[in-house]
């Protein structure tokens, strides 16, 4: 080993400078100000991959409009369980962001969060029947009590004029609407939080630094090898706790860590593309996030939506995303990512999951083969009068769906967010995609509870958590008065009225 190798002993290292690492870093520094943290990111800036505004939907995922969170069972019933859980998690995120704004730790909330109605839109008798049942199931819950439903053409035209322009009353149509929906620029929020973190003593950020090797030593401690991609400088880091939130790069690092809890996990990469509107007159006509029903076999990140966004201070209009297949695990990754991730312990679960998800394979093949005409036809299902000259294709983000061992199934494909934590609590790894960023605070609080168990039992940490998140330890869907209070306070602070 060269004598020029830098050695450090932080309490915590965070791998990946996305929304998850930023959230965990801020939470830990708020709970324990003297904790030391080092952050390592292989790119030259924070939030350049999954958290970047162009690489994700930007929807404050609160289950108001995403139909994939309320699937219809074979007997016609609709369970609200997942939708309620996600809605609760987003309320937790809003409380944490509001706390940071109130304390002037994060500034200018108008740059990262905006009010925008969330709509679900369907057509055809069967889909209208489904949406009505979904509405009835959800609206009975306090989290969704402000939801509206309509099949009236005039009402739908008022809610989403661009979508209804050029349509005729040829078949049944319906929509639900939640006015308290939000558009979130997770890239801006992430960079804002890292800017705050870097002002604190004991926090250092290292861009253009790639973690090359993780090894747990016999005494339970870790040794991390890092290389500066610009200067070639080597580092040896000896942290007490590691969090890996590197998007699609998390799986290779989990495999590199070689821990029992990580055995059997694989990943299936899915790429994305948007149709971006270039006509300001068209962009001005739409002020909502309108989600439809996904195609059979489509992953959650590919639920079609016509989406009003604010990115870098400019109003944008996107449609998609269109899915594709790439062997890369990151937008800035390597084509060898998938082949190199296949190991002896995960090949069987991956093969079994592949066999059991033939519709997904078929869907991705169809998406890859799409021509510009096909994408425009898909867009015209939502914007009938769309003109090709007003839209251009843009590359979106890269996601890796989780494949894991299952005792009964052999291998299953997970479409949600998965956190793997070692039994000793020294390593936590986040895999998966949607709803991801919107639930970051709840997910990271779960990591803290599992990996900092003794500290979580102290009055100091418990008290501080209730300051940061007033509803901490309580279920909002079971407490309408608290929910109303929390929503009003966060809306006032974040400028969402």
C-alpha cells in the first residue's frame, strides 16, 4: 500500500449523493450533531442520476393518482393498503422538509416543491368501473377524503382541458382529482440538503470518487477502498456504519460487500425515455399530473402520464415514460453492469423470475421496437390533438428492479423499494425504484431504527424526532384531526396553499 494513501475513520459513510443519502445524512446530524460523516459520489455533482429532475417523474408520490398502487384482485376487490402506506409516508416527508425550511436549513421551498393537481384518467366501461370502485375505497379514508370523481364530460374538460381537447363522447370516461397533489424537483431538494450538510462540522463530500471495495473485518468493522477518478488518489476508510444509496450502483456494491444478507439478490435494469413538449402554447394549457393505466407487464416506472413539471424555474410538459432495456444499471453506467452482477447465488432466482415475468419481457421488447409514430400514437391517447413537431424524445433515468430469492417461488421480481440491512446493523443498502424518493424520509427513519437501536431508545432522539416530524409514532390515517393540522402546517411552510 502506498504511503500517499489517505486514511480516515468516520462514524458514517454514505455512498451515492442522491435523495436517500442526503436525507439520512441530515437526519443523523440533527439527531447527533457530533457524528462524523463522509459522502462519496462517483459523478461530479449531487443528484445526477435517479434523483435528477429529468430522470424521475417528479410526482410527490402520495398514491393520489397512481393506479398501480391499488390493483384490482381477481374477485374485483381493491385493497387500499399500499396506497395508504405510501400516502402516510409522503406526509412524513412533507413534515421533515417543512421542519428544514422552518429552521432555515433548507431555503426557497418554491424551487423544489409546487402544488399541482393529481388526476387519474381512464376510458372504457371496465376501467371506469374500476376507477369508481377505487374512488369509493380510498375516499372513505381521511388521507383521501378530498378526492373527487366524475364521468361528466364538462367536468373532465375543466379539470384537464388539453387532455379533453379533440375528444368525443364515443365511450365512457372517468377521472379522479386531488387538488393537494405536488410536483417535486428531487434533484433541487437533494442539492439543497447537501449544501446544508457541507456547512456542518464533521461532514465531508467527495465527488469523482468511486468506492472500489468493501470488506468487513473479523471484529465487525469495515474497510473501504476508494479511488479519486480525477487525481488517482487512494483512500482507505474505516467507518462504523455504511449506507449505500447509489441507485442502480447499489447492487454491485452489495455483492462486493459479500454479506450473508445480500445473497440471492439480483437486478433487472429498465431504461426510460420522455416525450418533451417544445411548444410553449401547448405547455401553458396543462396544469396537472394525469396518470393512466399501465400496459400489461409494464413496470411501475412506466405508468403513462401527461405531466406538468417545474424544472430549473421553467414550466415543462412531459409524456411517458417509455420503457426500454439496457444492460446498464445507471444512466452513466457500463453495458457490462448486468452480466457482471450475475453470480452463483442469484442466477437461479433471476432465471425463475424471468420465466415468471414473460409479460414484462414481451412489453420491453415491444417498447424497444417502437418507432416515433408509435410513441405519438401513445401520446394521442392522452392528448388527441398532439402534433409531432411539438414534441421531441428525451432520455430519462435508469432503474434496476429487484430480484430476490423466495422460498416458495424460487425467485421473485420486486417493483418497490427494498432495504437490506445486516444483522449487526453496520451496513444498509437500498435497492429498487418507485415510489423511492417520495418516501425517502420514512425509509431512512426505518434504517435509523434498525442500525442505531440504542440511540433510538433515548429520550433525546425520541424528542428530537417529534420536533422534526410532529406525527412521529402515530398513524395519520387513524387520526383525522392530526392529519388536518399537519397538512395545514406543512402547506403553509412549503407554500402549497
